[in-house]
C-alpha cells in the first residue's frame, strides 16, 4: 500500500493534473450516464449522447491541463533565462488582478532589478579596473597556495614581466614571500626586478568563492623618504649652523683681538685682564657648544623602550609629587595598566609637567593633570594657564627653544618616546584660554 502511495506521488505533475481533473468530473459523468441509460432513449441516441459526454469530459480535462501547464512552462522559461543572465525576456501579463498575473508581474520586476544590478556591477567593475590600471601602486592578489592570481599594471612593472608570465607563480618565486607574512601595514626593504628600496606593504585577507585570498598593496616610499630626509637634513643643518655660528663667532672675534694685542711691541698694561676675559668667554662658548653636541647625541641615541607592566595611577601620582614649585591639581581617572619603559615614560611626563609649571609661573596660573581610558588607549592631559604657544609650528623642531638656557630637545624627546611606545603626543593652545594643553595617547 505504501509503495503504491509513493508511486502515486512520484507521478509527473502533468499526469497527476490530468488524473485529478478527470477524477473531479467523473461523478458528474457517471450520474449523467446513469440517467441517460435508464431513460427510454433509442440505442443510437444513447450511444451518441454517451460519446458526446465522454468527449466533453476529456476535452475539458485537456483544456484545464493546457491552461495550467502552459503558464508554468512559461514561468520555467523565464526563470531559466534569468538564471543564464538573459534579463531581456519578459512574460505577458493579461490581467494584473489575478494570482497568475501577479506572478508574471513580479518576475518581470525581478528581471528589471537584476538587469539594473548587473549594469551597476559592470560599471563598478569597469571603474575599478580603470583605477587599478592607472594608480601608481602595485596591487597583487594571491590564492591560498600563495600563487599570484591578479596584478595591475604597476605590479607588472614592479615585477618587470607581463601579466600572463607572472600569473600562477608563487610569492617565493616572485621574491614577495616576506610581504605575505602577517596582516596589516609595515615597511620593508625589497629588491625586485622593476626597482628596489623601501616599500610600504599593506596586507589583508578577502574571500572569493568561499576561499580566502591575500591582497598585497606595495607603495614605493623611497622618493617620499628621500624628500623627508632632505628636509630633515636642511632643518638640522640650519639649526646646527645657527648654534655653531653663535659659539664660533665670538671665539673667532676674541681670538683675533688677543692675537692683535700680542703682536704689538709694547703690550698694554691691562693685557692680562683682557686675556683672562677673552679666555673665559672662549671657555664659556666651548662649554655651550659641548652641551649642544651632547644634547644632539642624546636625541640621536634614544634606546628602544624596555617594556613592563605599569600602573597608570601610581606612575602619574609619583611624577606629579616631584614638582614642588607649584601645586598641581590631579584629576584621577580609572585605574589602568599599560606596557611601557618606566624610565622613559617618567622622563616624558616630567618634561611635560615641568614645562606646564614653568609656563604657569609666568602668569601665576595653575596646572592640571588628568587621564582617562578610551577603548584600548589611555589619554593623559597636562593643562597649564600660562601665556600659551606663540609659534606652534616650531614646537617639535630640534634645538628650537624660547626659554633662556633651554636645550630645545625636551619636546622632541617626549614625542620620540611616545611614538616608540606606539602612541602620540600633541600640544595646542587651550580653547578657551589661557594656557596650553599637552595630550599624550598611549596604548594600554
């Protein structure tokens, strides 16, 4: 019995439809034939009416079959055209107020939508290919086996081969194995057939057809670094030349005066006093020049931080407690922990607090130190009520200072320490004033 039921449900839809239509009209046909054969009709009339009833029964079933199957076949053809990407085929909607008309109307709207989306995708793809071709940045895509699957024109120039000769090669064969190590942004020294030097490497993962792919973007940093290096050398030579001239000019002048005095046949009576004063000036300027060179050596030889766990609260309170010239207001934040070099971070915070106190002493203002946690960073602020920053462009220029006897390397060292810890340091005038605010941002 169960097997017969399965066979019944496994019959094609068209045959089941015919069977259902015939079965639905069968009772009416049977009743008609019963009355036909039980009445006093002639045999010829009975057979004629019987054949007519059976013919009408079969014709009605065939008509219902055709009215149902034809629209379904049309729908199947429309869906097959959409599946194959032909979005121009449309179904005719005779009536929009019946179920079949609504189905055809929705399929036509679906075709219009898919056509619009494909057009947008083609335009976006054409734009992307044009951008990929024209940008002066090498873009390379590798599959899971580290084989090259895509390279733009800049990538082909970098590898000095056309695309058809480099596609399919592994990253090791192309000399790019180091670029696929890790994700994110880094710099690397690469020597490739199309050029060598310092490169910015940006590596990320994307998915294609359910499989991971690696995207590598290579940016030539050589020219930019050379320009920055040239500007840095110009600034350094300008500052060092200024400082050397400040020391050597009086030394040369005094040495010339002393030599002129010694060349006279009769020495003046106060020549010893002049000589002592001149030698004292020469010694003073030599010591200043030595301090300048020592400051330069400190700036150039900052060691890498030796990181260990540091509690932010005790660190800030200890440094603030070292300042005795002016009371410092402490607005404590949450108790946080960071990884850092205690000696370097002490030097950084001491410099910031000392600068804030010295600025506030000029105007009899106050100093405030506060910190807070934002995500994975700590933001520490040192605020003063001094006269503010008159020339913010030169704040981080080495050896530039507006304080008498200042070395001009304090803020530069502070920023170097912050950046060595993966953080930032910024100074700006407070709004509203008066005073300045130093903002230190360090990763937790």
